[in-house]
């Protein structure tokens, strides 16, 4: 005779005493609501340690990116004027090695992109604890919950605004620089607190080196080994491991369709795919064509000496041939007064060459290009500073948009590789690369390498 299914009676429905099979009415606060057999303390701990290393690198390189702008030099360089003590670490950004900013910002953006699958997997793995009741059980638990709120909220905000900035989709209110800077410190507060509370536990959980659920009254079955497999010598057993329950493991898991090792492999494959399709924007040639997920990847910029990436085109900022034609003059100001030079007069001066890349805050960069022009230190000497070149304030023909004005420190002016470039790779600059003249400085962010230069003011910044 077939088994009869029990239909809940009216008293059962009123009192909430439902058969176990009717799990659809469970709430997220009920541990039985979460039934994935993949979740477990060791799975979460392993993802957490990967994020600990990756997010630390992203945060440090992000601070270096901010320092590279020399924000204390002049208000035009500083998009976060109210930073106060949060700028305690700022220092004069060096000019060597010349690829420094290319490296730090490339790592900042690339590692951030690669960590996206890891971050999402980690958030998915801890969802049950976010709904656990009561929400606060002690002072220590309250501190943990607050740190978790700052950590999760800060991480999502930073990743979302960063990814939108990379894709040139400015859908957020206000300046990206300001939002991303303050968001980073909010995230750090939660990150440091959470690591202090959870790192000892994560290390303890991972001592066996295998991402399995810990034994306990609610532990999920091990999905990485088949039933009946002999235990390897030295493998912890239920008798010699912690007796604390694995609160992340499902007490009533569904049948396994994917092992925890398989889930980790999927996360790793996702990160690898993002690496392949984004990292190439920092290189020229075939690797850039693989960077299909970034605006500065996938296509070459035509052919010839000027065939390398640009950020803003002349047309985009409304620079016309009339602006850069025969009537254009470079104005140089300093103690010697106001001097004006045509492009032909600049070409008649002593020319110097420097092999330098262009590196942008969005994470893309070019390989070294061979620039040729007049040293900034030589122009400073003409302006009245023959012995000790000072800071310089640079103004572009561009009339609107961010960083149409920028300031460079005296150490950048003094470096012999810092040029007012007139040519690149043996040819005159193209309009998109800043014709008739542009700034090129070693190790500086791309936005400080001002294009379409109109005025140089030395000193008195």
C-alpha cells in the first residue's frame, strides 16, 4: 500500500508545527532554510584568507595611487580637500622607477577585478550568519556585527564604484575620487576589526588544510570524499577537533551536486577568466586584444608612431585645429616675466628624449614610448630658476573637465626625463596625444601628463 502523505491539520498550521518536508515556510533566520551542502566553516575561512591577502594589496596600492597625485601640493590635484588626518601618510611622489605608477595602479585595478568572484563567493558563504537570531548576543557579538556591516557595505561600495569607473560609467553621485577615498577608510575600519576577530578562528579551522565542514551537531556531510573512504593518518577526527558547531554548514543539506573543492575551482576559474580578459589593457600587442572587458582593451589605435592608447581625444574635449595651429603659443611665467614661444621656437631649443609609459587611474597603461622635447628644467631656467627648478603649474587649452590644470612637484621638474614633449616615436604628436605640446613625467599618473599645454607657471604654488 502506498504511503499516505500527512496533510497539516488546522492546529498544526496555526501553531507552526509543520512536517519537516514543508521547508518552504522556513524563514532565513531558521538554519534549516539554508540547505546547500557546500557551505562550511573551512570553505569560508579559505576564501577569507585569499581576500585578506588580496584586499590588503588593493588597499595599499589604492593609497599609493592617491599619493601619486601629490594632493598636498595644490588644490587642483586634490579631489578630497577635507581628508584631514586621513592623509597622514602622504609624501612627495618619486619619479623613479619610471614604471612605478604603472605597476601600482595596474595591480590595484587588476587584483580588484580578479577578486570579484572570491568576494561574491565569500558573501554567499556567510549569508546564514547575517540572518541569525538574536541579532546581538553580547558586546563582542555586537562589535562583530558592526564590523561586518562596515566590511560588507564598504567592500560592495568600493568594488561597485571602482568597476563603474573602469568602465567609464559614472552612475554614482559626486566625484569618484572623493567617494572612493572615503569609502576605502570605511571599508578599512570594518576590515581590520573583522580580521582581528576572525583571523585566529580561520587559522584554527584551516589547520588541516582541507576545506571541509567542521564536525558538530549541525555539520554538513563531507562532500569531498566518498563514504567509506579510510581516514588518512594524521587527519583530525570528530574526537580530536573542536566541538563547536559549524554554524555555516546546513543542518539539513540537499544532496550534493558539487563538492567544495569543485566550488573553489569554479571561483578560481572565474577569477582566471577575469584576469585574462582584463589584465591585457596594461600591455601593447596581442595581450591588449584579449582585454575584452575593459574600454582600453580589444582594439589597436590604428597604425604608426602615435598608435597607442589615449584617454581623452581632442574631439571629446573640443580641441580644434584653430586652437593648435600657427597662432598657438606656449606661455612660460616666472621671475623672468612672461615668455611666449611658438612650436617652431620650442623645436629650435635643445631637444631631449625619454622612454616613458602612460599609465591611467583606470588601470590601463602603454609600454614605454620614446618622447622627445624640451626639458621642464630648461624651461624653468628660462623662467628665472637656473639653479633650483621649483614646482610648476600646468594649464591646458582644454576649457572644461577634470585635470585640465595640474601641478607638478619640484622633484618632477628637476628630473631630466620630464619633458614638454613635442614628438613621440620619431613623429610629431597627433592631436589626440596632445599636439602641439604635452607634459610627460616619469612615474606620474596619466592625468598629470597634461595634453595641449598652453601655460607653464613656475614657482609660487
